[in-house]
C-alpha cells in the first residue's frame, strides 16, 4: 500500500513539472510567455493611465535614461521642485513618481512656465529620474555639495531661465557682470517677473549657501566685457532701461542727457542700497567695473554718436572711484 502511494505521488509530481513548463527537463528552454506589463527582455514597461503595457504618453521610445533625466531635471525643474523632486520653496509638494507630465511640462500650468524645448523623450527621461531618485527624507534639501564648480552650480540652479552661461533666455534676462550687493538681494528675496512671464523665486542660505553664492557671482563676473557701446549697454544697462535706453521696465530714458551728468550718474548710482525698488535704485559702477572710455561708448550708443563704435584704446580717467 505504501509503495503504491509513493508511485502515485511521483507520477503527480512529474505531471506538474511538465505542465508548468519548468526547465528541469530542457536545459535550454525556449522563450517563455512574458508576464503582463513586462517587456520582451523581462524589464517592466511603464504603465500609463491608458492601460498596462503602453508607454507613458509623456515620453518616446522605451528605455529612457535616468542619468539624462537627472541632468534635465536639474536644469529645468529643480529650482522649483527641489533637487530630487521632493519639493522646494516655490512648490513645496512632492512630484516624485509622476507620469504623464508631457503636456504640463511643455505647455505650463498656473505659475509654472512652459518648456516647449523639451521633447517627449526628454520628459520620459525626467519621469524615469523621478521614479528612481532616492528620497531625501521630505522637503527640499540643500543644493549639491561644495564639490560642484560655480558653472555646475549655475547649471543646477539658474540656467533653466538665464541661459547656459548667464547670457539670457526666454524666461530670464542676462545676468553677467553682476553687482554683488544687488544680485545677492535679488537671489535671496526673489524678483517679480518684470518683462518676463514668471517671477524669480528667492533662494535662502539652506538652498544656496553664502559661500556658493559668492562663487557663483564671481563666475558670472568673469566673462569678458563687450568691446563696443551696444554690447556694453546690453550687459550693464538694458535689463532696466530697455532697448536703446528708451526707458524699459524702470521707465527712465537715458537719451538726451549731457555726458557729464551721464557719467556722474554711472559713478554715483542712485538709491543707495534700496535694492527692492527698481525705479529708485541704480548701482554705482566703479572704474574697475566700467572705465570712462566704456561709459563714453555706452553714452555714444544711446545717443547715436561716434562713441557707439569700439571702445577707445586709450582712456582719460580722472578723479576717484567714489
């Protein structure tokens, strides 16, 4: 009786193995049926609201790169959503594990500006990064550590609005040759979107420590200055006084003023340190920042004179820098 029972158990076991397609009897089994929601190679396929096995509408081909997504997220998104998508000051809520965000990213929503330059593949890379990024324990952490160069720090925090090297872009003005006091105030307090669609958020010392901010401003101040009046005007004046000195966001035209008064205003500035009022504040530029010859070239450009060409090689600076 016992021998018969063992025989029955053995037969049932062999039958079970055969029916399950186990590879015990075939050391080189053929391809097995894929599980629902799995790619042919065994990797999971992103599941979208449209149903299992469909690529998310936010992206292109399967297999996006999380590393590429991390770089794109740092450039375009981290300024508002934090380094890992856990949230930051402008948008404190987490966006981790979000999918189907292509329309929002490229079209904008509420106070979020559109990023039409991002392709479907770019957005899918960002989605993969948001899924793979390690949690930071909630809330916005500080920017990447001090090992980052000023250029990398700029790419992480600023390039999405101000261009790759501070030259300006659709979402923000050029910010080369910054005045340290004014630039620090703007970075710490933010700025309304004068002339641009979205305001600039403020960055406190937790997000952008003082030492990194100083390195950043030094880097932005290291770009060579233009050598003609038009270029110098664009670098030092246009953000406030608009095209050709006609007034711009601050409404103060530079045309028609005598050169002596023009130079005096450049050297002395206006408004002291009232950085919060663009109409009342103008920085004072020392000769180390703008020589007299460069100021003369700017004046000539604004008023259509001969000095709007190349900056003279020899200058006749007089007086002091006060």
